[in-house]
C-alpha cells in the first residue's frame, strides 16, 4: 500500500448517508457499510471523502469522522427526505455538485467506489467526464428484488438497465457473497469483472460482554429465553414470519419466553405502517405480554441486546449480505436465518445457527425452539459463530482487501503490463 498512501478516494452513496443515525427512515446496512469501510480505509492510509445527498437543511454540509475520513453532503433536489425510488431525477444535479466540489477543493478523485444503483449511475457519468476508476457495490439487485415484489415501481426499467451497464463497464464490481456474484451472473450479465469481498463488522465492539452481564444491564431476567430481531421495518424483512413462529413455540407457557423486536423509526415516520401492521399481528396472536418494541437501539446498547439474546432471527425474504447476522454471531449469539442470499454464506447450518426456507413460520418456530431449548448447544453454536466472524468478517480484514483492490486499479498501466508480461513469460 505504500505507493497509495494519502491518495484521495471518493465513496459515493447518494441515498445512504454514512453520517446519519442508523435505524432512521431508510437507513440500514448500506449506511453502516460505507461509514465503516470509509473509516477503516482512512486508517490504512487513504484520504476518504464520502459523498451523499443532503436531506435536511439543518444537517452540516461536512462531517469529519476521523483523521482523513469525512462525509460531504451535496445539495441535489429539495433538502428533504425523498424515497430512493424517486431520486433518479436529481442525479444530474448530484454529478454537477460533485464536479463543483472537486473544482473548489482543487481535487480530482482518481477512484470512486459507488454504492447502490443510483450512485452507480453517478459514477458512470463521472467516467465520461474525467479519468477515474470505478468500483461498485450493489447492496441490492433489482433483478432479484423485482422477482419477489407484487408492485414493480416505475423506475424498474431504468434500474435494471443501469445495473447491467454498470456490471459490464465498471473497473471492478464487489460482490459481498458468492451467492450475490451468482445472481449477478445468472440474472444481470456474463460480462464484467467481479471480486468477492464480504461485508464486515467491528469485532472489538461486539462479543465483549457476557450474556449474564448484558441482561443485568438491560433488566432482563437471567432465566428468560430471549428471541431477538433488529432491523428496518420493511415487509421484505419478514418480521411477520418471526412473530408467527414465536407464537407457535413449544416453550410458550413453559418458559419465560421473550420476543424483542428492535429497530425502526419513531411513530409517524416512514416505516410506521409496517410497524403498525406487526404490532397488530402481535396483538391478534395474544403475544403483547411477551413482546417488546424498543425502537431504534443506540450504538451503545446494541452489543448488549445481541449478547443478552439466546438467538437472533433474520427472517428476510432476501438479503444480499445481511449485517445483522454477523453482528449477532460476533456477539456469541447463534442465528436462525432465511436460507437465502448472503445468509447462506455467513450462517453455517448446525454449526453457527440454522437456516429455514423464507416465510415458513413452522420451520422458523422449530429452529428457534431447538436452539433455545438446549442451552449447551446454544452456547456451542455461539462460540463457533464468533470464531467464524473473527476469521472472515472483520472490518479491518475487509478494508484491507478493498485497499489492495484500489491499489491494483490505480497502478500505472506500465506496471500492470509489466506484471502481465512477466506472467506470460513464467
Ligand atoms: N441497525 C441499527 N439500529 C437499528 C436498526 C438497524 O444499528 O435500530 C443496524 C444494524 O445493526 C445493521 C444495519 O442497521 O448494522 C442493518 O443492516 P442489514 O444488512 O442487516 O440490513 P439492511 O438495512 O441493509 O437491509
């Protein structure tokens, strides 16, 4: 990395502000990914500027996170929250503002790492204007998503077309799991260069507190059986499956069973509808006594909740990676997850947790019972889970792989051709 020290790079995340409070509105995995990758890359010697769209006039334009890592909010369209499916029309303004920022700061980024299809469009425009390498992470693929939704948004055609063009023209696409790569190949295009570099988690933040101590701090009885969910309130997250699964638990009535459904905005904000729907199901199934909705869990408390849980459930209909699974695993907590996408990569069935067909509440119920009904096995799964995260999914390890990729792409063409010709001679 020595020759790339202190080179500037831009991470572009038009709709996922890396400086925002996670759990708010559409904020989730992408915001966490960009923020952590940015900070870890800065520690490895890059100057990282993370660009996003300003969603509130009162938000500062520049947020300094750590030395050499900052978020820059560009004004593109009204300074208010706009759902991602309605953002495309503001992208030309985003590109213009990015170019203006470069000019005013006397900078020209040699590499941009774009996130989600909206930012990929921005990156492709920049490539037409200046010499820049583009690395891209999809976070979600339209071709996968539209298979599982009943109403296809108007923007779908544009998205699918952009995702295909991107895969075929980006200097490198990062798939966060082998399953995501497979989907790109089977559903998007056979052309283009893909590397697999997973998402990561902070292994020194999670897994540092025992279950007992965490429960004491949160006021949860030592003898309870705790089933935990954290994430956005979105129908595709499958929270309904979890609620129905727990309602069937054989342990209901026998043990002190608790279901904690964390995350989500405050009442009245954009995910309120799904939250109301889930609360309605909890009520209908007579589960209000055993279910709590703590809302957005603070950064400080999240490691405690993961540690306090007997099992963390990720019932998503689809997940290209699924950060929650590895955060729970890093906290020595086994995971019951849907047998889809990146969850098939992170969760090893019978070793670090269990996988169930998505939307199948009976299978989820049985899997949850198997784990919470056998504390010794639960602890063993939890230990294996932690070991897997330490080995494969630390942010530092992930950032090192990205850093090597950037360095490779930024090498002068002569060095690359030297290397290729040496390879040829060998
Ligand atoms: N998260 C959080 N607090 C909340 C809700 C979510 O910190 O109240 C975080 C969670 O810990 C994880 C991310 O948001 O890091 C969700 O990422 P994931 O990949 O699981 O789902 P996505 O939001 O990308 O669909």
